[in-house]
């Protein structure tokens, strides 16, 4: 049965690899992973790291590691950052490193930020990790490796009560050749993130959010989340993705600088079945590295 799952999963991954970005459920805790315009947006130095294991127990299940660091500079007028990502699905591994830059405009109580990123994508396939029916099939000997240049762009409009972000983190489509055939490695993904904060009272805030993902050749996905924040420190919430995956979220801020986030997802029978669970953990630290950095806690 495991071999059957592996075969089905690899067939699916081959068909969608050129279409799908890594999934993140904690996109509002670290928006920089999908939008370079978030660089330095909170006027401090932020360092984050995350790990996501999707459909645990499924042979060849997706696993993603990410690490980001970004800071505001020039009296909080610009932002500079770096994003590292390693995504593994089946026998395919994609590693990416990008430098990010953003320019910010303060519009009364609202901030508009436009950002860009540039870097490299490195992919590789390892056919030794799969069970090949015909061991002599030359199409499954060795593997492919390649490196491509990446560029991306995004914009964010935010205040203390709302967040609106639009981004295309990888603008350049990527292709590679194997056996005289050309394959599409990647297509552009479009992200639209919307969040709002409603103050029930001095201590409790409601924070709904929506993330739309779109890519050519694949159905759009929609994440809808409803979170409750207590004392601007602790957050708990529930969410769904396309109403075929459900989960809950926990986040906390310790000593006003250390962040921790955890997400637990349960897919339904419309996806891969309820026995394959997903976990996502995020750790971070917020620092006032320069005299012009702010020490207040932002809703976003």
C-alpha cells in the first residue's frame, strides 16, 4: 500500500511541480515569505525561522524549511532583508535564496510599501529515492540539477487596523531540459492577502484574514482564518483552506520580542484523508537594532 501511495504521490508531484509554491499557513506571522514589500515594514529587526511538515505519514510528503531576516534602514524609510527556503516533495528538492528591498511611504496613519527581491533557485531530482519498475530505464538514471535566477515584486498597504498585500514572489518562469525535452519548472504565483483587526475592548481583538493564491493551469486556493488576540500578546484561531483542510493556530509573544507560532492541520476526504496531519512551527525574535527602530508591538 505504501508503494502505491508513493507512486500516486510522485505522479501528482510531477504534474504540479511546475505549478505549486510551498504552502504556508502562518503567512500573517511572517509575510516576507510571500511578499518582499514586508521588508522592514515594522521598523525593527526581525529574524524568523519556520518548519512545515505536510501530510505526515504520507510517503514523499512535502517538507519546507524557511528562514528570514529583515530590518528597516535610513530612518525607517527603506527595508532590507534575506529569505531562504528549502522545499522537498517526493524526490524533488528546491532551494531558494533571495535578497529583498522595500521603499516605504508614510501616509498619515497608513504605510505603503513597494518591494522587490532577487536571487537564485536551485532544484534537483534524486531518482534513487523512488521505486522504478524497470531499473534499466535511462529516464530514471542519475537525476537533474539546475540553477535559475529569480526576481519577484510586491506591495503592501497597512495600518494598525488593516493589512492589504499583493505579490508575485517569483516573476520569471523557469524551464529545464532532459533527454532533449523541455520541462516547465515554475509558473508565476499571485498572492493577495487581506487582514483586519476589530477591537472588542482594550484587551481582546478579533483578527480575520484571507489569502488568495492564483497560478496559471491550477485551481485557485483560498485560506480563510478567524483569530482572537488577547492583550496584543497571545493569539488563537481556526482556519480552512478551500474547505477541504481545517486547522487551528496558536501564537504568542514573550517579553515583547520572542515569537512562537504553531499550526495543526487536518485534511478531509476531499484532500488526502484525515490520517495525514500537517504541522507548522515558526520561531522569531524582534529587536530594536538602531536608534530609529520602534519598540511598539504592531498588529501586523
